[in-house]
C-alpha cells in the first residue's frame, strides 16, 4: 500500500493505492526502491536525545 501524499494534504486525506510486484513490474519496484533508500538513511529518533 502506498499513500500518495499531495502537497498541503494530510496523510489521512491522501489517496492510497495497492501495488503488487509482478515479473514485469515498474511501479511497485519504484516505490519499493524509494522506501529502501529512505530506510537505509533513517536513524532512530532516540539517537537524537
């Protein structure tokens, strides 16, 4: 599930789409790759205390 945030819109009011990977996917791979890049650079909020 992907929450498509729109500028000025709260997450609860944004469109959510369901993507499933297939052998010839491109859209799902784009979101998975994006998530993995963000996750790789993430740090714990606790580490900032």
